[in-house]
């Protein structure tokens, strides 16, 4: 499930049964393997949360 206000960069890959929270930004080229909390900034080849409020 993808929440409201989510911004996905180019070539983002979402794998598995995951949830993307509301108001999340995922950087270009990120591979997301785990659920992401609300209001997070996520980047990386194996995406990691960099900022969450």
C-alpha cells in the first residue's frame, strides 16, 4: 500500500508486501525492501530511512 503525498524518484523499485507511509519521499534509484513510516526521507540502493519526523 502506498500512502498519501508520496513522492517517488525515477527508477524506484518496491519489492514485497510493504507499506509506504504518508508524505514519504523516496530518492531516485532506491530499492525498497521494508515498510517505510510516515514523513520519512528514504534513499539508497538498499533503501534506508534517513529522516523521519
